[in-house]
C-alpha cells in the first residue's frame, strides 16, 4: 500500500532545508557589525584584494580615492584585521583551500553589497588599467591551481611518511612502547645551560627480562 506525503509535509521539509542552509551560511559567514563609516574603506580593501595588490599599492590607491581623509599604514592594517577576523579564515589557514580565490569568495560573503563592491572595484581598478581581477586572470588562476596541487602532493607525501614511520615503530618495538621528547646539555664550558634537542627516544619494557629498554629515533617526531 502506498502513502503519499502531504503538501504540509513537503512545506515543512522545505522550511527545514532553508533553515539548515541559513545556519550553514551564518556559520561560514558570521554577520559583521561594521560601522557605516568603516564600510567604504573595507570595500576598498576588498577591491585591493580582488586585484591582488601588495601593501604599498593598496595604501596608495586607497588614499587616492580618500583624498584629504587618507589613512596610515597602521590604520590600513587595523581595517584589514577587522575584515579577516573570521573563524572561516582560521579553518582554511593550513588547508589546500587557502587560496586567493577562496578568500575572495569568503570576503564576498562578509561584504555582500554588490553595488558597493562594483563601485569600489571601479575606483581601484581604474588606477591599474592593465591589471586584471584575480578571478579573471587565467595566468593567476593557473598559478593558484599549481600551488593547490603542490600542497596536496606535499600533504599526501607527509601522510605516507607518517604511515611508514608508524609501521616501523609497530614492527620494531613492543606494542606498549612510549615515545619521549628529550633535551640534553652538551657539557661544553660555554654551553652548560643550553639544552639541545629535541631528540626522540622509544621506551618499552622487555617482555622476557622485564627491564626498561631505550632506543634513539632521531630528531624528527615519528608520531607526526
């Protein structure tokens, strides 16, 4: 016997989906309480990021727009810190998603006024007529992709090295071994208070003699 969902059920599911999406967006792009007087400068900074300008180019181009109300290097960094003060940027910091393109996508979620964005892009872009926006620059996008692939390969290699070290430890030492990080003093006359290291050692109790055994593993933590 077949049963059909009522229109109300479908409506409830639609509402739940919208709420879930809203919660996700609010998590990824938490609302920023920028003051109205701050927003023009923040949008200009975002546009400088769109054109991948360096510090000097950014400050100079922003001050050309502001005229008599120019900002200092310190003020520029204070505003930029506000713009990047988001948990989302912390989440991608050490990942392969830490690219200019992804950062611009996040910034668009934080400063989402399309009209203000277009206005700021025009004011900054007209100062660099030969410069393309990052997302329109094919060469820049290729560099980004190459960088992402290189980081991914590096992560894979590091993971394989971890597996190799772990397999070595499991095959060489007892299952109840522990790894310790130690520092030693070299004993030289002018270096008595200078600890050297870290050095890594494996400790385990011999199942036959019940004595504690120790083996030097090197200067790289085999657990990483």
